[in-house]
């Protein structure tokens, strides 16, 4: 597993969280990313994604092999 968190400590409260799980024997990979930022006082943007890559059909992760996703969320606060 390799991961990082970046928090810019800026007015927009920008954060990034990213990681990857590597299986060096089977060459399987799971990527994960989360990003969040305020665009103004009442609007924020969030992006979240997870990708399963090269998952073997006999592996325990095979049940998740088709569960890759990217979600983009725009939130308005009033």
C-alpha cells in the first residue's frame, strides 16, 4: 500500500487523499482518490473514485472487479 494526504491549509480548504494497493505477484492494483475544495462561501466540489485494475477471476477481490467508480459531487449550502 502506498498513500498520501495533501492538505493545502488554504481559504478554500483544499484536500487530496490518494492511494494504491499493489499485488506484486498477481500484478493487481486498486487505486483510490478523494479530492475536496470549497469554490465559494456556499458551493463546494468533491471528487471520489476507486478503480480495480487487472483483478484475477480466482482472486478474493474478483467480487469487486466491476465496482470501479468516479463520483463528482457539487454541494450548495444556503
